[in-house]
């Protein structure tokens, strides 16, 4: 009976550890990203944002997913690309292996990383010092990033997304 109980406890512990490991960033934190060129500036919109009716589903999902940032007040978002991948970024790939781009929520200091390995995009969420923060909110987990980037492949080509959130307000 005791062995069964131990086996059960072990199974539960392994499950918990596996779930925690699953939430860990897959992309590596790229040292020196602060010196990468800025290719785009956008915004994590505030929670009370009213989007125009014809706003793409990608933008609607982005606003919904990240409306918690800065206590719902939004934040400037800066996109930087690895200088060795600028030409690849201009055509949205295909990308060579290694860190490709970072998106920085300027107020909260969240650094989203896109890295490519074998032609596939992988994702990670860090603070500015390189500490993995993917476990702190469901929308920072790599599987969340992967799901959205895969669902909206018309905008997120080869894992990098091309529709600036502020673009929905142009000429409105």
C-alpha cells in the first residue's frame, strides 16, 4: 500500500514539474539585444480600448491577450531585429538558426523573443535582465505564443508578425 502511495505521489510530482517545465521559455535570451536596430514601434493597447469594427482578428486577440500589461494601461512596444537577420526579416524569412527578433513592452520590461531553429520559430518571455518570466502569466508561455503565431500565419509569416497595432487607427 505504501509503495502505491509513493508511486502516486511521484506521478503527481512529475506532472507538476513537467507542467512547470512546459511553461519555460524555449527561445534563448539574446545578450546584446539592446543594440539591435529598431524596426517597428507599436503599442500594447489599454484594457479599455475600443477597436474599429473591421479590426483584424489578430489585433483583437493581441489586445485581449495583453490588456493586463501595466495594470491595464497599455505600454509602448518596440520591435528589434538581430542585425544578422535584417535582410531575412524584410521578406519574413526563411530565417537562419538563432535569435531573430525581440518585442519589448517598455513599461513592464517584458522581452518577448523569437528564435529560429531548423526553420521553425520558438518563443520565450524574459525580463530585461534575462530572467525567464514565462510562468508569470498564461499569455507569456511559449505555447500561447506558438498558438497565436501559428493561427495567424497570414500575418505571422515564418513566426514574425507584421501588422502594427496602431495601423488599425490610420485614416479612421
